[in-house]
């Protein structure tokens, strides 16, 4: 029993002395996290969820207008964006909230850090493995639906659909980064899971309502100019703008054409903002973890 604190102390000293990264160590940890999700059928379940809902939306999304079947790629992507905004952040947050705090509660964190692996390697390995599982589920689920639709759409539409899948992966990685941040800061799994759900409610449901409420109450006098930049503080909003703003058929339905300047709607700028949401929480998590 007395050896565990000594081993943990040795691991802490090694972390402080050796900041170099060993890709092999990261790869081993990432493979373990990925195959753990494969073995417990997590990947299969999430893929099946994406396939089911995406097919339902693609073929029955226009049923309110009395039309059954695929109508247009723009309406399909717009509907899938609404689906992804609700499902992907929730799945990502649930996937990673116990990555670190779970190891701590099981008593295995000190033993892992006593091995020749640094905290940065452990954190990156877990993040890459979980990201690979989430990416595989996302691409497999929405990709299979894309194959079903490919005979009805042209190459340009397929490119747009591929862009939608890529942005979905980025959003999932952003919320997964936030979940690891929660896992590092939380004292136990109960607090971590509650914080993850609260974060999902805030970014997916509450954040936009707060901004719209401020605009309505102040009649646009307060926050009107800052509104587009405030949207960039929410990865879910970045994802929505990235996909909807380029779809002329549905852009005005979301109200983004009047509140978000076209200069900020550059896909490269929005993708960079999303990458910030991937890197920043992960960097903060490492700062706390080390």
C-alpha cells in the first residue's frame, strides 16, 4: 500500500522533468480507449442512432408539406444540422466526462502515472482514442446515409454533404475537449456527469435564448453589434452557421442572414474558431492536470 504514493510521486517528478512526447505511448493509450468503445458496443449503438434518425429525416423530413421521400439536399442538411446539434454534443460530453475522474475514483490513475507515461501523453492518448471512436460513429452513420442518397444528388451536393459530416466531427471533438476539461476539474463522477449535462443544456438550449432575450428586451440596442461575435463563443452556433449560411434555400429561415455578417461567415474563419474550441479546453485541462 505504501508503494502507491511513492510510485505516484515518481510519476509526478517524471512529468515535471520530461515534457517530450512519445507517440508510441499516446498511440497505445488511444488504441485502448478506442477498442474499449468497440468492445462495449458503444460505437455500434451510436452509429445505429445516427443512421436511423438521418434516414428518417432524409425521407420524411418534408412530410408536413405532404411530401414523402428525398426532396432536396439543402433541406436535408438543414434538418440533419438540427439533429446533430442535439445529439452530437450530448454524446461527446457523456463519452469523455469520466475519462480522468473515473480513473481517479477507481484508484488506477496513480498506477498509470507511475508507468513511463506523462500526464500530457495520457491526456492526449485518451482524447485521440475517444475522438477516433466518435469520428468513426459519425462518419459511418451519416456516411451510410450519404451513400443511400448519392444516386439522387450530384457531385456538388455530395461535397456539401461531406462538408456537413466534417463539421459534425469538428463539433463533436470540441465538446469532447470540454468533457475532458470537466473530467480533470471534477472531484468525482457524480459532479462530472452533472456538469456535463448542465453544459449541454447551456450551449444547446439556453445560450441562444439568452442572446435573443437580450436583443428583444433592449430592442437591439444592447449587444446588437456584438451578437455575431457572441455566437462564436458557442461551438454549437459555429456549427450551425458553418452549415446553414451557405444554403440559400434555408438561410433566411434561421434568421442568420440579418444578424450574422457575411464577412464572418467565411468557412475557413469558422473552422478556425471551431478548432480553437478543440484546442483551448484541452490545453486548460492539461494545465490543471499537470
